[in-house]
């Protein structure tokens, strides 16, 4: 078990405020310190459309593990997350983070924000975000979570959650 911060479970609807689909989720990291900081994170996903009363298993990416990123001093980093449903971001999600990160934003710790929206062109920038699916750092809560081995974020910065 590790001490982590989490969004808690949340649903990403198909449509956002614009007449458009939520196509991806972005994770934004900000390092305000003068040294490299590392975060480890777990992504959990449940696909939509499960009948009431039926347990929908959560799937993490990578299977049986977690992701690890290092953010350079005074830099930001965006990680793009897509899922197996159609459109790509639709479903129920939970993001948990630990490492050089804390629930309270501190000068020597990473800040994180998770937000769903519609991409512009090939991404990773969001053309429109969904305010109903925005988790600024201040909304995260403390959690104890089970984790296993690490995986590096792919070079292109895109994580695809698979079932």
C-alpha cells in the first residue's frame, strides 16, 4: 500500500458543452522546483454500458502496474490518455498519483490537473475542455492504494488504456 492522492471515481460523458465529443483526457504536471521531480500514477478505467447491479471491473494501464514520469525543473508536462470505448474518453475513470506529489500544492512538489475534452488536430492540446470533468490539484483527496511494477510513459506521451 502507498499513500497517494486521487481524483476518486468519475464519469466522462460522451458530449461536452460544445456540440462535440470528449475524445481524450489530459494529465498536466507542473514542476515549480529547481530539481527534477518524479510522479508515479495509476489509471483505472471501467467501460460504459454495464447493466444495473452488475459489477464493472476496473482495468489499469499498464496491466498490473503503474506509470512513472519525471518532470524537469520549472517545466510542465502533458500526458494524453485515451480509452477503448467510443469515443475514446467515454467511461468511468480514476487517477491516483504518488511520489514527489502531495495533496497540498507545495513549492518542492509537483502539481497535477486531470481534464477531459476535445482535441484540436492531432493533439495533445484540447480545443475544448469539459468543465464537468476537470480536476484541478485542489480537488484531489488522499487514498491508500495497492500498486505493482512501474512502466515508463511512451515517448509520444500518449497512454492508451486497453481492456
